[in-house]
């Protein structure tokens, strides 16, 4: 008895030679028991049994024919199942959206599907190169971690799709065009000359009778509406808009459902109240103008407004720890760290990736972090870990031209800062009316935990730190 470990054999001719030897020299019962093979799946062995009747002709077959037969015999072993990758601990299921179809070629690690969860979307990559043979779940179905979703034939190449002979139709039409247009080539016959009849001059109009005036009181009137006046059909407005009004129904994405649920929970749970203030953006705009080019040249990143607001928020949170706290049952949890969630709008919905330990960052660190998280959000590569946690949220509606608004708390946090657009407005400065670039800011907070005095003081600290960053450096 020959002991063969096919796990050590190559996937090429050497492996097929081993299988050919076993196919010719082993008895059917031993093949079925599969007791002496190591590294040969049961599907592969079963497939090989169907080719045992060619054993007596095996030696007469050319080498290439032997390899072709063995490749066909081991086809079942080359089908690899693709499974749903593991999710984060807080996520148990997601909805699948297929990127590839049956018959499509895929490369190793190429995305074949995308799974949308409550918080983010994650790709499902192919474990090997090959051709998709079967989709085991429908598009839009709910899947769980570890579930098999499709099968790939490893190493296979997709058949080339034959192009429809659509280009021949215009050629044929062009060929027949001269035949049908031939009669039109002959000049039309000359029109016969017809004499123009003489027209008699119009008769003179009859004389107009002189108008007579009749007193209004002499005109007889009727108090009844005539039947013909009420039988006029009303205008049919439906004919004017027929064919122009359509509706389209689409399934709500899992992320949008989760967003709606969380926002409603925030309204039902928190005692939300909003306070407002306004900022003079002159100094921060002058700072960007004076050192913006140097900052970009040295670091490769533009100096934006968000870094100023993120640092100002972290500075204010350290001075008002209640705004950075959260209610947990019958307890208040105070944090000695500042993790700020930055709201980012994506085509699929609003996501809030988190900048960790902002209290230890400078403007450059904040800009780098925002750029990395923003790029992940735009490409859909945000992980659940990028959005978990967060002690405070900043939402910037100013990028869309917002003038004023009241943001909603991002649970389980206790407050959120809303930024808005920068607009030139007349303001009083030193007894004079001047035009300044101004921004309204809003702080929505949970009044169960945060008092109005703390909220107003917190917002004023942000105003002070953005308008004059030197106050942060001096600890004022």
C-alpha cells in the first residue's frame, strides 16, 4: 500500500500524476473508504470514482489528456465557498449587496459583495482568483457572520461574452438605401402652366345703421340662469399632468434605519435644550491667510477651520467636565479623556468617526486625523472601531451653507456643537458699525445633566478660544 500526502504536492502535474497512479492502482472499496489518502477532500475522491472506467485506457492517453481528465475529476475540490467575515461585537447581522454576478471573473482579495450593517459597510473579498459559479443568497438578503454566500471556481477564467452582430444592421440598411432612394433621384416633371384667373374687386360694404341709445331701465332681464350656462363641462386638469407624476419606492437602508432609530431615541430620552452664540472669524481667517501656505508646504495638509473648533471644544470640555460626562442609569460617568466625534455626510447617510485623545493633539494632529477619517468615510472603509465611543460631537452644517440650526444629541453623549456658515454681517465694534465675517454656533445639551449656566459658559469658552487661540496657550 502506498501512502501519499497530497497536501505536499503541487497543484500542477505532480499532483495529477499522484491522482492518476491512485486512480489506476487502487481498488474501488479502498477508494470509497479513503483510508489511506491524506489531504484529498471527499468531494475530490468522489469525483474521481466517476473516471475509474477509463483506468484500462489510462496508459494509452497522452499526458495532456491525462491532465485534462484529472482536472475535470477534481473540479469539485476547486470550488471554494466565500463566507461572511466576522462583525464587531455589537453587530449580529447585515444586508448584502452583490457587486459581482455568476460567471464574472474575480481576482484574489477583490470585493465580490458589500455588507451594510447598522454602523458601516464592509466588503466581502474573494479568497482566490477564479470565476463565480453560484450565488447562495439573494441581493438584499440578511446575512450573519460565517454564513456561506457564494462559490468560486479557483483558477478558472470567465468565458468571453460574444458580441451581438448589431453592427451589421446599419450596414445592411445602408446597402438597401440606394435602391429605395433611386426613384427620388429622377427630377420631378415640369408643372403645367395654368392661367391665373382674374378676381373681381370686393363689393362695397353696406351702410352702417345709426346707433340708438336705449335706457338701461328699459332692458328686460331674467332672474333665471339659462340651462346652457351650467352644462359647460369643467376643465379636466388630469390631462395636463398625465404622465408627468411618478413615484419610486426603495427599501430603507439598514444604516438609515439605525440613524432614524438613534435620533428618535435621543428625542425620547434626553431633555434637549439649545443655546446659541456667534463668533467673529476675522482672526482665524487671518491666521489661515498668513501661515496657510507654509502649513501646506511643510505638512502637505491644508489648515482648516475644523482644527480650531476641535481644539477649542477639547479645551472647553476640560474646563466643563459635566459636558463631557454621561448619565448611566443612576450614576454619572465623568471622563478624564476627550474623544470627539466628527459628523461626516456620505451618500449612504451620516457617520460620526471619532478622534481619540484630542486633548493631547495640536492643530496638525487634528487635521491629519480628520483627513484620514474623511477619506475612509468617502471610500466606505470605516470600521466599527472608528465610530465607537466618543464623548462629544461636532456637526458642521456650514459646508452646505447653513445659517442657523439646532443639532440633535448623538446618544449616549450629552451634548453636541453645531457649526454654521460664515457670512459678512454688520456688527458693533468699539462704538462703530463694521462688517465682519460672522458664524452662528449652537450647543444642544441634555438638561437632565447639564445646567444652563454650564452650557452657556462652555459655549463662551469655545467662542473665546476660536476668536483668539492665544487664550488656550496662556490657559485663560
